[in-house]
C-alpha cells in the first residue's frame, strides 16, 4: 500500500470529521453530552475543576472545528469555482475575462460589479444596451 503524503492524510481526516459532524446524529450526540455534563455538574455541586475541564474541552473542540470548517469550505469553494470557470470557457457567448476574476484587484471587481448592475437595470428598464469593452485577457 502506498503511503499518502502527510498533507493529503490530514486533508482526508479533516473531510471525514466534517462529514461526520455535519450529520443530524452528531448534533444529537452533542446535545446528549451537554445534558449529561449539566446533570453531572448539578449533582456534584458544580465543582470548579470540572468547569475548567469542560471549558478547556469545549474551547479545543471549537478551535478544531473552526479549522475543519475552513478547510472543507475552501476546498468546496475551489471546486465550485473550477466548475464555473469551465462553464465560462465552454460557452462561446460568455465573457472569458471572468475566468479567475476572484484574483482581480478590488478596483476591477468594483468596476465590473457596477457595470453588471447597470446592465441589469437597463435590461429591466428596456433601454438600449451599451456594450462595455474590456481589454482582452490571456486566459483563453
């Protein structure tokens, strides 16, 4: 069996954690654990060392889940962006300059957003469309 690169192994573990914790049963398990801890705290008079332990475990789980969610969302966003880029490339009428537009500077994004807003408003109002020409990109 071929050993995976450590980064790929970690990625797979993070995806597995993300898939497991996204299920309804995970929320029910968390609710049951919280209820059991609350009951145990109440029965034992809320000992300070238990509270510190519970707070430490909660903070650790929260921090880990932050990275799990960030990792899985980043990968999903990248995959979705690649699919959208492929649709732009495949459509002859599409503006191929929009491929990888997410890496453009803020001014270009703002300008294109304003242009799109103006286009949609003119379509809604039934006005004659003004064609906006952008410099040709090298993405094609």
